């Protein structure tokens, strides 16, 4: 993962992958486990963000409605 990231406990896991991709990755010295871990971490993060937006959509919409009607607090008043 990232340099300086906290120590993590790793769990051996079986994956079924395209054999040609595995051979190519090994020939290119690509660490399949690290790439898989990074990709899964990204997918988890994106899914959490998606779910957070769904769970908070009412509040987000309420804030957007308020800003549309009232303007943003630091906006300068519009001159007529």
C-alpha cells in the first residue's frame, strides 16, 4: 500500500485470475497481491462514498436548497 502506512494483518486468499494476465504480470515484475489489494481498497473506498451520499442525500439536498434560496454565507450581496 502506501509507504509509512500502518502495519496491517494480511490474510492469504485464493483468487481466480486470467492465466495470461498472471503470466504477463509476473514477466513485468508486477506484484499481483499488491495490485489486487490496492484495487480492492479503492473499490471499498468508492463504495463507502457512494453509500454515504445515499444515506445523507436528504441533508445534502436540504443544504443545497438553502444555499440556492439564501446564498452562501460568504458570498457578497448581489447588487440590483
